[in-house]
C-alpha cells in the first residue's frame, strides 16, 4: 500500500484557522450543553489529528501557553511547513509529529494522556481503516472526561456542494495534468460558468438554509450570554474571556503574530492573529497584518499618515514583484485605492480591540 494510504497527497492542503477547535470554544460548548468542561486555568494536553499546515495548532498553542500541544500529519510538506511556522513563532509548547494515524493508534509515539483531541476535515476524508485508527487512538489516549471534537463533511448537509464537486472532478478527468494545475483549471472553468449567469449559487436552497441556520445560531439573547458568562467565571473556566487575560502570558501569541504578520503577502492563507484572551485567533486580512507589522516594528508610531505611507509602500512592493498576474494586480489596485479609509478604520476600530484582546 502507498504511504499515503489512498489519500490525495501530491498537493499541499491550504492553511486555515478554525476557532471551533479552540479549548476555550470547546469548554463553552460543554457548559452550554450541561457537560463538565476541562479546566483551562491549569496545565492541559491537546492533540490535533491531521493538522495540515499547522496554522490552527500554532495559534492555539500560542494562545494557551500553559497547554501542551501535539499535532500530527503524515504529509512531509505539511509537517515541514508547520514546523517552520512554529519555530519562527518561538512556540515551545507545540510538538509537530510526522506520522500516520496507524502509528498513533499503535502507540508508536510517546504521548501523555490527552484532555483534548480534535480533527477538522479529517474523519470523513480518510479510509474506513484510518477511521478505525482514529477511534483506537482516542480510546487509547483520551483522559476520562476529556473532549473530542470531530468536524466532518456529511450528507445531506453537503448535498448543495455535490454539483460543484462533480464539475471539478470531471473537468480534472478530462484535462490530465499535475494536481495543482487541475485545480486551477477547474477553478477557471467554474468562474467562467458563473460569469455566464449560472444561478446555482443563488438558487441552491441547501446553501441558503446553511446561511439561515448560521444566522439563527448567532442570535443568542443577551441575557443568555450574561448567564453563561457568570457561570463560566464562577466555575473558573472562562478566566481567559472574563478576567481580561490577566492570568495569561501574552508573549507567545505576540511572537507568533509578529511572524504571521511579517510574512504576510498578497493572497496568502495565514489570515489570523492569535489572542490569549480569546484562547484562539482573530481573522486578519492583508492590510491588517501589514498594519500589525508597522505597529510592532515601530511602537512609537500611531498616526494614520505614517502607518498609511508604510502600508502603501509594502503594497507597492507586492505589485511590482514578479509573478503578480493581472487579476492579482487588479485586486491590489482596488486595495490601494481604498487604503486611506481602510487604514483609518483599522487604526480606530480594530487596533483598540487587538490591544484589549492582547493580540498586540
Ligand atoms: C483535509 S486536510 C485537513 C487539514 C487541517 N485539519 C485543516 O482543516 O486545515 C486532512 C489532513 O489529514 C492528513 N492525513 C490524511 N490521512 C492521514 C493519515 N492516515 N495519517 C496522518 N495524516 C493524515 C492529510 O495529510 C491532511 O493534511
């Protein structure tokens, strides 16, 4: 059998941050559902299975310096990239393991009992045999009362995406090429279809239903939120949210943020900044990360003209860089056109929030 066990392994998976995997988020989900959460005000252990490029694991480790984090993936390019990020971000509480689920289930890696085991985009993507390895791993290492988070794609929730998946697969089958090229070609093809006025995205009732249910889930009455906050505070589980992060060391989060912001380039996937107060990360687009770099490189600077000039210079550098195609150049031009308002708004509205959440 191939080392990749039937898994698509010839292209790297995009990096992404998923807040649902945060210990803070999971503890709140437990409290909401009447289940005792894992205390977060003392050391705990956490494992992410199939961590891909390691962005989620890195942000979570940086935001929880007293947690001990582990993450695995069997794809060498993923683990190398994750290790580079963790190293540059000076994370000493994250161990990145290049190994398979089978290795883990067989106990080949020395690990402590685990408080949290999470996986995102893994369980429904792998073979039945690997699903058994995942279950065996959980049975072997999860502490009593520990929390497991499984995110998976399943029917009928994903039915709306099936036509798109089929278009991409059929297009790829008819245009043999390297996987990356096939993806790019299929994307162009889908964009061309959309440009013809195809109504699939507008008309798909399943997609609309997903959006509706998300809006409903966000509509939590204030009184309920306040009761939850009181409960979390009194149980000691939400110190991170409610005590201004005073108990948490913000230095690891800031070190990782400096790395993420310093390496920001147009069109990258590292669009998050870690917050120890949130116990997770905040989405941060390119301009926000460029501003973060300016503010951390030059802490004496706060006036918007100086920040604007520095950010504009960085954007111009991307535009002039070789390899910027016409659509990227157009996106950069649009970004540059609205830059004064964007920078002013971020400085006025986002930076104070970053400071309160100890992102900055
Ligand atoms: C769809 S990606 C999700 C990555 C990451 N969790 C995310 O959501 O961004 C699934 C990941 O699982 C890894 N993977 C798949 N099968 C595996 C196995 N048998 N052992 C270890 N890792 C595996 C892949 O290399 C890939 O990085």
